C-alpha cells in the first residue's frame, strides 16, 4: 500500500515529467485504476498551473520600475554616509582612564598588591561562610 507522501511524490514526478518511460506508463495505468493517485495528480497539476512556462509574461511599465527604484533609494539604509553623520557631538566617557584616577574605578581586575589580595581573601571567606551555613 502506498502512503500519502509517496503518492504525492509520485504524482509530482509524473506532472513534472521526471519519470522514465516505464514509470510513466505504469503511472498512466494507475491513473485509470487508482482514484487516490488520480486525485493527487490533479491536485499537483492545479498547484503547478501557476508556474506554467507556456504562459506569456506580463511586461510592466517602465514607470513601475522607476517608482520601485525611487522608493528603495529613499530608504535610510540607502543614503550615503557623510562625515557629519557620526555621533561625535554626544559626550562619552573615555575608554582608558587617565593615570591620576584610582585603580578601583577601573574595575576589580586592575586592583593589585595588597588590595587585590584583600579582595581575594574576602571573596574566599564569603564563599566558605556560605558553604558552611548551607551544610550546618
């Protein structure tokens, strides 16, 4: 017994002309006998009707293409960037801090010496205390 997917695949191959002579003859015999296969072929043929290559393509007026091109050119993405478009007038914080600032304001990764050791010891103590509190 042929399931629906195989039937539709076979019908699609028949409609598109992808079968060899023996398969095509067998499919044509099945069209006379198998109503489900016949319905599948009709359904595929109706779907493929819109892709018929024998239909003459409609020519669009030139003004249509000019209107489409104009709409695309009006999009913000299509405008050329100018030197005045950058955001230089917006004040921003410098990425690298000046030498006179304290290391703590640059982030904990830059704290060295005894302060760094003290921060590491405090974190270890906090984790140990949390572990002990959870297990007691």
